[in-house]
C-alpha cells in the first residue's frame, strides 16, 4: 500500500484511515463546542460518558504497560496513565460539576451507554490479547484526535467560559507533546511488515470509528437513556 | 430482590433478566429456523458470523479456565472448550458449506459484523478483568439460550434437511447436560451476596441482549455489509 | 548463530539449549524410572507435585490459546489442553493412588514445592505477558522432553508394573504425534528474526532448566517438606 | 484464627505471617546498610537486581490497576505506579551509577538472578490470575517492608554518603503515607471471610519469603553469577 519506508507507522495508520479520521476530527459536535453553541445538556452528557470512558481507558493503558518491553516504553505509558488519572479525569469531573452534573453518579459500566461500553471493551480486549504495540494502536486515536482537535480549536474564543476552558485544555502545546511520545513509541515498537501493519490498521480504524460513534452518541442526548442496565 | 436462599445463582440471573431472556429465546428467526422457512441467505450469513463468534467464544472460555480455582472447575470448562472446538465449530463449518458458503473466508475480526465484534469484545474483556465466575456468567447466556431453543424446537420437523439437522443438533439431550454442568459450576463458584449478584446480573443481561442483537443482525442480511473493515 | 534457514525454530531452540536439554532428558531419576529401581516414595512425591503442576500447565495452555491467531492454532492448543485434562491428569491421579497417595490432598499452590511454584509462575506469567508463540515456547520443553524420554525408555521393561505402565504411557507413538503438532505450530507462528529467536531462547531454556529442577526436587523427597505454606 | 473483627485485613496478614516478616525486616543486610558497613559490591549488585525487579513490579501494579473496581482504587494504584516510575526507579539508577554500575546493562529478565525472576513471576502471575485484592496482597510486602525498614533506620547516620542517602529515601514520612494508602485500599477491597483471608495469606507470605530470598541473594554476591541466561 505504501512504498515509502520513510513514513512512520503511526503516520501510515492515520493516512490509510483518513476517511474515518476526518469524520472524527471534523465532527459537528466539535465545531459547536469551539463555537460555544452546543447545548449544556449535550456537553454534560458527554462528560458523564467520558469520565466512565477515561476510567477504562486508564485500565487499558495499564494492560499495555504490563507488556511494555523496555524502560522507555514503561516511562511513556506510565506518563500517559498518570496524565489521565492526575489531569484529565479531575478536569472532566470539574467540567461535569460546573454543568450541574455529579461525578459520584458516574458508576463505570453501570452508567455507560452501549457505545461507551463497546468502545471500552474494544480497548480492553485488544490490549489484553495483543502485544504492547497492538494496545497502543487501540489507545492512540483517542489521544491523537483530541490533539488534532486542540490544534483546530486553539484559535477559538467561545464566550461561554466552560467551552473556553475546554478549548484551553486541549489547545495546550503540552498536550501535543504527549501525543508525540505515544506515536514515537508506537513507531519504535511496531514491526513495519505488511502483515502487522494490516493487523494494526484494523485496530486503529476501529478505534477511530468508535470515536465518531462516541461523538454521535453525545451529540444526541436522547440516546442517553439507553444505559447498559436498560431493560 | 430475592429472599429465597434456595434459588440457585444461575436461576436468579435468568429470572431477573427474564424480559431480555424471552426476547432472545423467542426471537422470530428461531421460529423460522424451526419451521424451515428462513431464507438460506440469512442462515448462511448467520453461520458466517457464528463461526467467527465461536472462535472468540473459545478464547473467552480459555481465559475463564485460566482462573479456574480447582480441579472440578478445570474439568467443566475444559469440557465446554472441547465441545466448541471438536463439535460445534466443525458442525457450523459443515452447515455453512451446505449453504454454499466457504469457511475459509471467515477470518476472525476481519469478517465480523459490528454486533459480533462488540459481543465478543464483551466476552473477552469480562473474562480477562473479572474472576472465573464473572467469565462464566458472560459465557452462559449463549450456551443456555441454545439449550432452551433446543428444547423448544425439539419436536419440529422442518422439511428442509439443513434446518432439520440444525434442530437435531441443539435438540439433543446431551447438549442440555452440558448446560447443566456450566450452571452448576457457576452456582458453586459465585458468592451469593447481593453486591456480587448485582454485578453478575449486569454481565448476564448484557450477554443476553447481545444474543438478541446477534439474531437481529443475522435476520437482516443487509447489515452483513457493515463489516469491521468497512470504511 | 545459525545461518541455515532450513532449520525450524523449534529445532534451533532445542539445539542452542542442548546443554540443559541433555541434563533434563538424561536425568538419573529417568533412568531409575526406566529400570524400575526408583523408590516408590520418590515416585509418589513426583506425582503429588506433577498433578499440581499439570493443573497450572493446563491454565497456561489456556492463556496461550486465548491468543491463538487463527483456527489452526486454536485446534492444536485445544487438542493439547484436552490431552492434559482428559488423559494425563487422570493417568497421574491413578498412578498416585496405586502408590498409596491421595489425589484429593493435592491442593494447587497450597501443596506445591517452591520449585513447582516457580516453574508454574514462569509458565503463567510468560503466557500472560507474551504472545501466543512465547506461551507455546514456555510450554514446549515439558511436552517435548517427555516425548524424548518416551522414545528413550520405549524398550525398557521394568518388572515393577507401575514403572512399566508409566513407560507405556510416554512411549506411545501417539504422544510423539502431539509433540509434532506443537512444534509445527510454533515453527509456523514464531517470527524467525534473530531478536525474536533470542527472546524465545531465554524462555525455552528457562523451562528446560525448571524441568531439571523438577526432577531434582522429586528425586530428593527430603525437599518435599518445604511446601509453599511452610513457615 | 482471629476473632477480633476490628483488626484490619492488612494487619492480620502481617501478624499471621510474623515469622517471615521479622526475618525480612531484620535481615543482616539491612543492618549493614544502616551502619554503612555493607561492601559496595553487594550494594551495587542489590541495585542491579532491584532495578530489574522494580520494572516488573511496575508491570504487576499495572495488572492490578486494570482490575481496580472503582475510582478510588484507580487513584491509589496509579499513585503507586507513578511513585515507582518517577521516583524509585530514577533513584535506584542514580545509586547504581554512584556505585560504579551502569543502568543500561540492566536488561530485564536477561540479567535477573533466579531469585529475582521467581519473585517477579510470582507478582505477575498472581496479579494476572487473581482479582485486584490478590494483586495488591502480592505487591504489599515489598512496599510495607521497606516502610518498616525506613522507620527502623531513620535514626541511623552512616558515614558513607551513599548509605546515608538511602536511609533518607526510605526514612521519609511521605513514604509511610504511601504504604498507608495501599493497606487502606486492601482493607477496603478484600472480603474478610476466612476462606479469602487464607488465600491472601498464602500470597502475602510468599511475597515476604521472596523478600528474604532477595536480601539473601544480594548479600551473597557470589550468587550473582547465576543469571537466567546461565548455561
């Protein structure tokens, strides 16, 4: 598919999966967030689902970390794990509170929508059954898409302070640096033979499509009713 | 919820989840299979998805078996694993061939529908992160629902020999015995306190609902196009 | 180390690790078993440890099977798992009973010697953290060494019927066929690059040395006192 | 064994395993470290093994974290993981350099002694096959024993600055606080029924005995030759 050996594994994965990638990074919800026009109810629902998502995202990072082949890989994945636990989860909880929600009512799989559940099962099962590179590949689209969105929205100055603060969080250049650590690690660990690249592409594209599904779900709060415990 | 200590854990799980359970065991597709009126295209699509499903079902049994706490649990789960590999998968491949399909074109996650993928990620992630009882609880609805369907359709004598053979496979009393081994094992391993039962109920109901989704997907072959590798 | 691309991965692993391999296959205890001169107490102690070992060996096979990349790999590992549960464990329990022991007193890690515990932790952790080929590599020396011992002792006709029956079990050509299935699977799955071969060699040699340690422990029943629950 | 329901799970585990516990916390090597009389060669060998140990300790924390049942458990285990990666491993590498060693020559299982290998396989396999409480129980003796040693040696002022710095690191009250977080988490997660306590006791005592073995190995540098790659 690619003949240029100079293209890194991570760049290939993104480029081959460009269709889904653009649908994820250019989702209408993102535009409404940058414009500050998204209804608060949708944003609140987004954080309710995202907190549950990020807790399982942390667990999936941990599984990939348990298979880290060397010191450098331990450090990158340890840094990512700490970023989610110490920075992003607390920030998400504060956003939810400001929007009138209650982080204590987020209770893991019990309050996940079917989309959040499927996405997180994909992350966890891929990290458990695959090697460290497979786990990182599953985790990467989430982190990287937010990095791209951060760059996109960096100029935006929505009037609504909640949206402004959200833009500031992901528009921070420090965030882009963390993305670079993860892509560099994947580029180092992933064997670049065609068979392995095909295998990783399926994992990568699946995560990207789940990102779209996640935006869709958050954008349509009516789906919020269909919790895993529905019956 | 239940006061009667004499009700086994497995019976409670099924009874509390009765709504989804009846929707799964009484699905219109099952009735058409017993009557022999289901179009061959739908039945073929079912087997294409079911073979990929059963291979991951085997992997999830293996994960639960790796946490089997004693000799008896090893033997029951080893028997279930062998049944899928030595009996059900070969039978499914033969059915697919008789319907004009090609088992060699079933290629794991690459040819799974999104429903099959989500369901199998649920099985694998639950078995990986939970204890042996949690894994068995995730695996149980599939096996048990087929046992109930077998009992339901046991009297049916569809003219179409493919449907007749399918009825014979699951109507066999030996199959019911295997279901009994699994429910007895779960009843022995699962702590019957309310907190644990609630946790297991979510797992059990999730699997039951995925069974319904699986029938729905197979019943509507148009969804067959949306493979995991779609883009 | 090797330049000949025609040598299979499994043959390379055994040949590079030839020193430990010969110490394991030519252990004095094996010779006394073939001659029927080993004290019954040593043989009984061997079975007490071996039953606990084989139960965890089964669990480690299951972990490797959960990562089997395709149908063929599922079938080979499923066959090996079934062989241990349905043939070898029952045979080991009967040998133990004939020697005056009680299989019900074998209680997993609670009755393992430190050697049996270390060896089985090696198998389980390797299968959990590595890919399917790494897991198979850890499991292989045990199966293969018994195959070689079976060939060695096949002519032996010890007077003591217990030793004669043991010789018959492992001298059976069917056993050799199962070994061939496992080595062929490893040869197919393991990437033959030098980095991967070095990694697999460490795993393989570690298992081989644990085989020696296991014979040593069984040969010297005095070490039987040091159970994991010693204090 | 215990009738007092007020005794926490962690305190029970330590008290029931008091024999091994005292042998670990009162090991002669610790006394020589506090006195600053331990030969540098022994201390260097200790760090070479401890760095490889801590990298797998981190992996085992990650496995336990992947099974953390709630937000609080994620945070405690995330804090422990970060402490090892961001504080203890860098400190260990600096100590090794000051003693004339080279952290780059520490290469995971390739440079582990058999004791370090067995201990880390125990941690990893226990975390993989057990629940979150079982994993924490395996990890706890290492952290807690160093906390007790820190308290013991806190008054010591060895002349040799390397030993003085080591005393300062573990004598820091912040370290004791981290131990308290882990014991409190275990006390909250572990079911206090006798069956579960017995199961956890075996895990806890096994780790404690491996701590003794680890000190023994480090105290006798002659055993340093027997690397996993010996042959």
